């Protein structure tokens, strides 16, 4: 007891120390616990902030929905436009998408023939096209003058009469050119005179010829639209960029059907630029890819293009999505307007609804693969009744690619394209007609030419020699001399 009394202070200090240590230990534990709680709270706060940044408000959600709907609408519009490239106006709804009543096939195909003839007539009217001053018209001018001058005599009268006749012909030729927008005739369009004969054949032959003619008609329509658009600011041939449509040609075989009557064709008195004889009877041909045996055996993907007019730099050929054809456009045009012509060929096309004035069948299916430029023998053209004004006229051979989306061929579970055509295109059956080129052998009064590469295009083989004569573009225009004398 005495010991405790003696050391009471020591024990008190020890107790205080122990109590302080306990309090310190407790505070440290509490601080650690508080830190953990604070960390949890901080994590929760950060999570709340993160969720806050991810919150999509009603206005933003509505905007996102509008963007999604616009994307969906744009996709549907693209699909519809793709379909419109193939599902365009037909020459006869009784023939395509499938033949209505095979027992009346002759009636339906005669309707198709008449509709195609009327279609081409309409294109020429739409172009405000006219033919050259014919040899018969030229002779009539000569005969009228000689009849009027009959009985008159003077020194060198024969030479003066001939000069005066030439002056009258030159004036008439120019007057005629000022009344039309472009020179063109029915021979520039595939099969016009063939369908005028109301041809006959088996159902497969008639379907084959009709379908490829329908394809040609769509191409012809777009080419005419392009020329009309480019010439829209011109008053006549004299100042028009495109002065003459020589031909819209194809590289396929000839018609399978046979004429039922004789059609008297116009006499060709042209001494200048001409088309290959019979080229208007060549149908379109689908460009297909056939694997080369050796390359295929080696595992290569090399392909040989069939029915091509020029090797397509696009690499396009018929596949599961598109059908591809080539065509050649021959025109005489102002050399300063070549690029404009190429651009307008490759521009979008459409039809306007007569009632609503909305655009139908919007499309852009032409790609220029190459252009060949030849000079024009101006004197030969004048002698053939053409007058192009003072422009530097050139002969352009433009090779183009034209494609269709196959999705457009399907209508109410029907396929528009005839089975025979599809089998030939897909290589299931051989072509029933020999393949012939539409250019390269045509006689024409032009000199050698040169090639240029258009935008989106490539050059063809440099120009081919033509008939002898004055070089095109450098020959003096005798019409102008005669007109000056008359004035």
C-alpha cells in the first residue's frame, strides 16, 4: 500500500500515456476509415459526373433521331435512283416486263415496232434536227437558174453561170443551216428502218431484238438530251457546238428478226463523212468478263473483256449488280467545245413530269472512255450539202460506257430482261448473231486524226487515214466567198 502511495504519480503518468496512446490509435483508425469513406464518396461523385456527361437530353435525342431518319431516307433515295436507271419508260408495256398473251405476239411486236419508229421521230423533232441539202435540192436550184437564164449569151457566159449557180447553192445551203439546230437523220439511230418493216420471227427472236432495241433507245435518249442541252444557247447549226450527229453506234450482232416488207431507203449522196454501211443494224452487246484459262489455272484473277469497244479503264463489266454496254458517238462539233460535250454527256439526266414538274428517272449512267479527233474535209462536206459556219469543225468519235442496275429489272416478281438475252449475257448460251464492230472501217472524207484523253476518259488509237483532199479545218470555205460576192 505504501508502495502505491509512493508511486502514485508514476502510475498516473503511465495511465495518461496509455490513455493517450489509445486515443491516438483510435484516431488513426478513424482517420483511415474516414479516408476510405472519402475515397468512396469521391468515386461516387466521379461516377455521377461521368453519367451526367452521358445524359442525352430530349432535344439532342430528337436531333439524333432526325439524323438517323435522314440517313435512312438517303439510303432509300439511292436505292430508288439505282432502280430508276433500269426501270424507265418502255416502248411497249405489252412486251415488257413480260409478253402479254403470246397468241397475239405479232400484234404486240408490231406495236413495239411502231412505237420505236415514233420514238426516234420524236427525238429528231426534240433536237430540231434536219438533213443536209440533198443532191436533188441542189439540182433543182441549178435547173431553175438555167431555165431562167435560157437564151442569154455573153462572153464567158458558161463560167459566169456556173459561178452564179454555186453562189445560189451556197446561199441556200446557209439558209437551210440557219433553220435547224443540228444535222441528223434516221440512219444515226440503231434499227430505225429495220423496225419500219414490221419484222417477224420466233418469240425468242422478237424478244431478243426488242429488248436490245429498248436498251439502245435509252442510250439514244440520253445522248440526244446531252446534245440538246449543249446546243440550247445556239440559234442554229451555224453557231451550235454540235453541228452534226453522224451516228450512235453499238458493237453487238445484227437483228435476228426478218423484215416483212420492203422499205425504200433514202439514197446516200454524201461524199464527205459517212457511216459504215449497215452499221445502223448493229445491236447493243453486254460487256462481260471471261476468265482466261491459263490465268485461272494459275489462280490469277485476270479477265478478258468481251464485246468491248475499248478496254474500259473503269474495269466495269456485267456482274451481279450491274449490266454494262459500250456505244460509240460520232459527231461533228466545234473543236473549242469538246470538253463541254464530254462533261454534258457525263452529267445527270432526268425527265420532268408534265403535271407536277417533278424530276423522274434521275440518272447518270454515261462514262466517257475515250475520244478520237479527226479533221474534217470541209469542201467534201459542203459538196454533200452541209454547212457548219466558220467554226473549226472536227469529227469526234467518242466511246462511252453505259450501265444499268439489275435491281431495276425486277417488277412484281417479274424479270424484265428476256431469258435468251440473260443467257447470252451470262455465257449460258452463245450469241445467236455474229459480233461486229461499228467503227474503224468507215469510209470518210477526213484526214488523219489525233487522240486526246477526256476527264474520266482515256485516249483511243490515234487517228486513221481518210480519203484524200484538203485537210479539214484549213480548207477555205467557198460558201463564204460566194456569199460575199452575192452581198
